[in-house]
C-alpha cells in the first residue's frame, strides 16, 4: 500500500520510524519467547501478538483511508516487527512440538 501512495518503506529503514520504547517492548517480547518453555507460555505470547496485530490492521486501514500516509507508515513498521515475532513463535512451536 505504501508503494501505491508513492512512499515505500525503505529497506531496513523502519527502525528510524520507531521510538525506543516500542523497540524495548519488542526486545522484551523476544526475551519472553526465548524463556517460554511450555505450550501455555507460547500460546499466551501468540495470543498477545495476534491482538496487537489486529489492532494495527484496524489502525492502518483507518490511516490509509484518511490519506495519513506518514502515520500509516509508522504502523506498518510496527507491524513488521510483530510479524517477525510471529515467525519466531511458529519456530518455537515447532521446537516444542506444538501442532495447531
């Protein structure tokens, strides 16, 4: 969508759009995932990530509809970080033998 609006996300440039508090939250979430050693732990983290991503999907849709591209870009950058965590969750589930 950003490319359609003529403002694509630069490769690796999403970090510059985000504040240090957000990045600290992502680091903490990654640490929780590393420490998770049960299906319940991983499931709790996965549910929290799904909720955040759903909220971001709703927010980014509103920002694009209002042509607030700069705000949409920040949300997309946050979504990329959460999608990375989601990928790590899938990997962790595989390592723990969790099947959906």
